[in-house]
């Protein structure tokens, strides 16, 4: 399988081929596959925190549960907000956890078997209904939890920065342009993203190969910001001057 992925990416893109020669075989193993509720709760805990801090908060959350294991959706709903705050969750993360638990109980967030049977787009559509869960979070779940082969997280900073470095661009590509460029990598865009992350490592180690040719990015239409409406100018009112009284008197005298 790995050889087939490498052949496809190398044949479709000379820059990716050069990157693959330096990095070596593609290795992206899916993590342990807990219930989607637990995976998303962990993702919420990790938002805007480093890994160590997030693990500490999750450890406190488990300690607060009587069972000593990861809390169930019902336990999260019943837990007072103050106890979740004491574990280290911010007000916004407490609200996100509560919403995640409610949507899990109503099957908006399905169990693992049901989720595995859904397509990527349907999973993104369903899980992003949860407060605090965006497309990027779901894409990471698709790649690292479900092992989906054709995910390209174009909003990921590392993917965009890796593309800029590997392809010799002066700035990071626009997500829409990167999405259009990445069509050549189908159906192995998860592997392409993995190699772009590795490109940043090579750049730091000063081992990144120079692109064999200049990269031309697809042109994409960007939404123009609506200009603020200027207040309508009031129409100038022309007032006819009344003739001076003296001039009227002189004309009357001449008649």
C-alpha cells in the first residue's frame, strides 16, 4: 500500500517526488480508536494548550469521576460547571463539553461503528454541529483516529507552511489554492499532508531539497470585502437670491 501511495504522489508531482526521496516511506498509523465522544472531548481539552497542560486537565477530569475512567456523556451533563472549571476547563470549553455530551446522547455524534461507516464529508457535517468543534478538529480525527486516506487539511498552519517551504513560495498558499493544487494527489491526500509536515522538519534541519522548477499556483476567486456604504450626500439646495430692495425701487422710478 505504501509503495502504491509513493508511486502515485511521485508520478503526479515532481516536488513531492523530491520530498519523498529525502523523507522516505510514508508512515501514518491511526491512534487507538476510542468512542468519538472521548476523542472530541480530548480535542476540546487540547485547544489552545500544549500537550502537557491538556493531559493534566484530562487527568483531573478522570479523577473527578467515581468510576475512575473517562466520563460518559451523562456524567458530563450532570457534572456541575464549577467542578469542570476546577479541573481546568475554561467557561467556553465547559459549554463545548456540555454540548458535545448532549449531541452524543441525541446521536448527532454517533458511536464508533456508525461513524466509521460514514463518508468524510458527512462526518465533517455532523461533528461540526458541536459547539467548539471546527473542520480542522474533525479532519485530525479523520486522519489520526479513523485512518482516512484522502484528507487534506488546507487550514492547517503546518501543511501550508510546509507547502510554502517545499515549493519555494514567497508566502503561504491560500487554502483554496492549496485545495485546487492538491487535486493531483487524490486519493492519497492524507499522505501528501504528512509529507508537507515533514518538509518543515527538513527545513529546520537544512535538508529540504530545492524545488526542481517554479511552482505556479491555481488562481482562485477570493471574496471581496464589501465596502462600507458612504452616507448619501444631501442634494444642494439652490436658493434664488432676492433682488436688493434699492434696485427694485430704481427700476420702479424709471418706469
